C-alpha cells in the first residue's frame, strides 16, 4: 500500500483526523500568498494558497492515498483551480508559444496516469513531489498563455483541446475492464467500493466535473473576444 508522502491510506474511522501539518508545505503556502500580495495579486495568491492547503494539508491528502477517485479530485484542484490562480497572480513578462505548452502539459497529464508512473508517485516521496511539480508547472504555463490579453482565440482553442484530452483520458479510465492502479487494490473496500468502482468514479470525475473550469473560462474568453472592438475596414 502507498505509504509515501501522504502516509497510510485513510479509512472512514480516522479520515477527519488525518491532517498533514507539514511545516515545509505550510511555510511554502504562506510565502506564496505573501509574495503574491506584495505583487498586487493578493486574492489570486491567497486563493491559490488556500487550494494548496486543501490539496496537501487537509485530509484529502490521506484520502487520495486510499482512493483513486480522491486522487483525481486532487489533480483536478491542482491543474484546474490552483494553476489558473497562480497564472493570474504571476502572469509573467514574456508571451510563450501556446501550442508546445499545450502539448507538454497533455503529455505530462497522460504520463502520470500510466499505472507504473502513478505507482512510483504514490510510493516514493520524490515521485510524489515530481508529479505535483510537473502537473502544476505545466498547467500554470498553459493557463498563463491562454489568459494572455489579445490571445483569446488561441486560449479558447487550448482550453477546449484540454477538455477533449481530459475527457478522452477519463473515458478510457472509466470504461477500462479491470482495475489499472494496483496501489488502490487493497484500499477501497473500507469505503464501500471495489477497486474497479473507485476507478470508474475517478474517470467520471475527470470526464465531467474536472473540465468545468476550462469550459467556464473558455466561455468567458469567448465573450471577451466578442466584446473586443474591431478596427473599421
């Protein structure tokens, strides 16, 4: 069973006692909010820190060691909520090409759902943080490029493309005929789910709720594009 960073998988009897008060993570989240506030982006910065608190400090961490579906929710918060908040807090000075950023982020997202890579991330501290760092950094760069003023059309295309890729990955996981992630084979029964049912729930979370932020922002970008004055011919 995975016993790396998040510890022994949570069970219903102890899940609400499984807070992870890691001083290094708490310090990093506090510094994140403070730096963003000094940069004039207090709301986005402290919002990102709050999402990070839920992901890494709250019992969700231990729950995600037990349930694949909780891990998918963890990843959704990381790439679809925390990452865009960081992109708003730290928009960057140079415009980076969106197409290669999109390709790299999708490659990283798919790679971490390969069972062998997923197992390494759950069973080792180095793998765990490498997973978090690569997912968050690539997602932040994608959101930063997609939200750049004047690049609305490209941003919409990238976000819709992300929805399509996540939906495809979610469908593959949902309709897989057997459990793919052996790290959870012995950890789901306490929650009244078989490993396959837990995996199907995770696939559905990725397929539907996880893509809603992308669709919402794509719609907002579409409205912003329509509202942009066009030069007279």
